């Protein structure tokens, strides 16, 4: 399937290979290009390589580096990058802050095909 340049490239960061594979299938089916990382350190390496990433999908609960910490470091390098937190524990996201900042959203796990595509398109 040819990827529409208007859709963009999504970096999916999740420590669960099955979740990354599902997100890849859904997003590629929606016309997005997908790059995967298994943890925050891998994601930072991809961003630091100046890869053309338009969206970041970040799991919150990961080893090596928590998703919110990873997103904060990535947005320090790329402030315009939009972030979708995908988590089964959304309360963790709001534990230390009352709201998301501009360009951020969250989606609860488990997510549906429609839910993921809609959340990414709204960002």
C-alpha cells in the first residue's frame, strides 16, 4: 500500500511487541508510515538521528524509561512533535500534572481500530 505523504510518519513506542504490531497494522492501514521502538532509549536514538517523525505514540509504563519522561525529552528536542499517550493507566499521566499540554492527547488501552485512527488524526 502506498503511504500518503499527507498522513505522516508515526513513531510507536511500546515495550510489548504485540501492541506495536497491532498499532502498525492499524496505522499502516490508515495510510501512515510507522517506525517502532521497544523503549524510550530506542525512541530517543531515532529522534536524535533526525528521522522524519510527525507523531509519537507512547506507552506510559515501560522499562528503561517511562513514557512521559521519554516524551518530555523528545519534545525538548522536537517541541512541535505531537504525542499520543496510549495506556491502561491514564491516572498515572495526571498524577503530577492537572492537564495535558498543547499537542498531547491520551487513549486508553485496549484501543479499537477506529479509536486509534481517530486519536492520531485529531492530533
